[in-house]
C-alpha cells in the first residue's frame, strides 16, 4: 500500500545543529516507507535546530511506527505530532456568512425589521418569489441518516456529519451552490420522509446521501412524488452518470458497442441498481448481476419478486446463469464493481473477453487491485484518486444540481441523467482519449458548466 495524504502527519522535533541533521531524519522516514512532503526549519541556534517534518503514511499504525523510529535517533527530541486530516476538519469545514454588511441603522432596517416585512408580504402574495428573494434560490440540503456511509457502513448521523460537510464544501467549490448538511437521528422511513418534507421550504433541491438500500428507493420515490423540488440520490444517480460517461469512452478505446457487450456487475444495492437502469436506457442489452449470494436469477429463493432484486432478476441474466461472480465473468466484456474489496484475482480478469473493461469501484479497497486487473484488461478504472480513471461522483453532482437550479426544475428525469452523462463523456476530447484517460479530472475547468448546460437544456 502506498503512502496517502489522508494519513499525512507533521512531526515537530529538535535535533543537533549539523549540516546532515535534516537529511538523516528524512532518510529514516523514507526507509520506513513514508513519503516526506515538506520540511520547515522554524528555529535554529548554534546548538539546536527545530524542524517540522510533514510526511504521508500508509495508515495510522504506520504513522506511529515512523514517529517511534525518529525517537530512537540520538540527540533528537520528538515534540508534537499533528494529524493533518484531523486539523483540516477542526471546527468543521463550513461557515455561514451574511452577503450584506450590517454597518448602521439603515442596513439593519433593510435586512431585518421593518424592511424584511415587505419581502414576507411579497412571498405571501406569490410563493414562487421565495426562489428569487431568499436563499432558496441557490441552496440545497444534503440529507443522510448515516446508515450506509461509503466504506464505513451504518455509523449513524453524528459520525456521518463530516462526510456531509465535505459534500457541501464540494458543491460550493465546483458549482457555487450553497449546501447544508442535515444528518437525521432516525432510520425510520416514515420519519425521514416527514422530516425532509417539513424542512423543504428552505431549499431548492434535496441531495440524499448514504442511506441504505432498500429504504433509499422508497424514500427517494416518495419525496419525488410529494415535493415540488428535485430530489437526487447521489449514491444512485451520481454514480450512474459517471459510470455511463466512463463506459462510453472506454468502449471507444476498445472499439466495442454498448448494445453488443456482455456486462457483469458486482453489487445489487442502490448504486448498482441505478447504474444498471441508466446503462439499459443508454442501450445496454446483456447484463448479469451478482451479490453476496451469487448470480441473481429468476427463481432464486431469497429474492422477493417485488423488490429491487426482483427487478434485477427479471431484467438481467436472460441466459439463466447460476453460480458465483467469478463464474459470471467468464467471457464478459465489461466488469463494474460497486460492492466490496478484494473479490477478484488477475486470473478472473484473464478469463474475460479480449480487450475487456474493468471498473472496480469499491472504496477504499477495490474489488481487484488495479495493477492486477491491468495485466489482462484493456481499460481499468477505480473509485480512488491515486489511480488513473477515477470514477468520482464529484464529476456529476455539482454540475447536475447547477443545471437544476438554473432551470428552476421541479423534477429529475431520465433524459437529464443521460444528457449529463453525454456531456461528461464529451469533456474528454477525441485527441485526449486513451486507456488511462476516459474521464476528465475533477479539476477540469469546463466539467461543471458543460454538465449544467446539458441538464438545463434537457429540462425543457
């Protein structure tokens, strides 16, 4: 495992003032498997030097090992050790600020009483004015119950809050949308629906996040039916948009057609179901899905025909395959994993069709190590930022919501999802497209606007 910035620490230490002081310390860190990213000398005199060493580690235990190895160096005194990830989250990642200064009585009268009463009266007369005259115009709610936080599971609302804060920060950074994290202390479907409906007047859209299946399907469907603002479940539809965009470009690389390929998916939860539905809408015809109990097929005893698994059993696996995920992969053109880590080996990818495509998207550990998959697959993508072709929802949700807000949309349609995926795919120019570049960088200057424009036009 390679060092990662998520396990980055800054170590303050004192050492004898000699010309090799810094190089000796950095060498110890490098030999221990760490990666030194910054060296700052913040005090020096004739005898001692005080240094802040910043290094990336592979995990928390590795960080502790590096610190202990530095303590063993003669003459070195290790002081404070700061975890940079925890420092970045100190006090949260969001603030609320007034857009208008409050400098005097005139400002107070305009912003609050008595002037604000005129705005209230205008909204009473025409409720649609709330979108024009309040934060509703550009504000969405990021709502979670903490029941299915990516890579962590059911950790509850308090522990999910840092993730929802992060999501809100991404909305602001990439689409200039004001988003507020709302973590509900309930996992009861009725109470979640009731609560979101009760707070909806403040917002122009609802982004559901990290709610476990199958409850997420009912919650989303009911909120869409009962609210007059768009409701988007990013784990489903954000993932689906980016997967379709990436697959379109990957198929160009290997010169295959979406209607001809045989696709195998690992994972039948919220993300897998949504990805499958959007791929079918885009022209996919042949798919087999496997979950923890093996290949999903008509007649499997544990499947309720009226559930999402029942839908998958009816719409996929037309040849009636049975067995395991590994059995399903034999001869397949495409693998998409939205399940769990370390399910496959290189030999499984070897049994796929020539010029195969592998999207191993489980986080933080993919279904197969990318380097192993690349031994036999023509195109490999993951959900991680430290490998090429990151299938990252941030490529979709900021622009998608920007388009919804700009259009004043009340609903989300399949046409919008397909338009967003096409726009995202076309952000990779033909001369740029290759096996290691099938989706643009999340920092691509044009991604948000192109997706937003496509969604806005599709809303008409």
